[in-house]
């Protein structure tokens, strides 16, 4: 069964974090039709709802996933759990794996991978995390709230709240107090 209130609430949060202020419908439409990051999230949210339906729903979900991947070059598994209010400024080459959990107010830049490690587990991303261009977060990793992952970093271990990590493998650069 489709949770319509949940769907529209999540889409509204995605629009708000990407610049919509609840006043102009034209801004919401511009974001939905012209912003690839918002389109990608909208397609993901639609896929999740359609996967819960019959065979036709699952087929439509696959078609939407294919279209989203074709237009953005990104793949978000419909089994990943993404909260409403995510920001994807440059939707290009992003891969989010099957059991990844992403909380709200997270910014994910281009070429980021959130994927399964050798342990078979997936990352968990807390609220207000920023993941910059090209970062790879692999395996059973927990990114604490308000942390920042630097560009082209490879994160293979947990990151504390309010921390900045960078490098290959990622190391602590700064811990905010």
C-alpha cells in the first residue's frame, strides 16, 4: 500500500532543502522539472512506492529507475532508505547501494558512492552530513551527525559527529567542539 502522506511530505522536504520556500508553485515546478538532483530523488521516492504494488507497479518502478539512471547517470537502489530533505547539487555518477540509510539534511555531491563492503554491510549516514565530490563510503561505516567527508576520500571506518575527514583512507582532519 502506498503511503501518500509520507511520499508528499518527503518530496516537500526535498524541495525545501533545495530552495523552495512554500510560496511559489513555479519554484517547485522549476525544481521538479529542471533540477536533476530533485528529479533523481523524486524518481527514487516514486520507485519505492511502486515497488510495494503488484507486478505492474514493480515494472513501472524498473522503468522509472532506468529513466533516472539514463538522464542523471546515478543509481539509487529502491531498497535504500533515504529520509526527506536530501540535497544533491550535481546529480552525476552517484551510486547509493541497497541497504544504505541516509538521514535528512544530507548533501551528496557528484561521483559519490555509498556501497557494500567486504563485510556485506552498508553505510549509515546521520543528519546534516556533507559528502563532497568523489568520496567513497564503503562497508559497515557510520557517519556521525554534522560530519564532513572531503573530496575523493575513501571512508572505511566510522566518523564521529562534527568531524572533518579526508584522504585515502580517510583520516580525521578536524574535530569541532
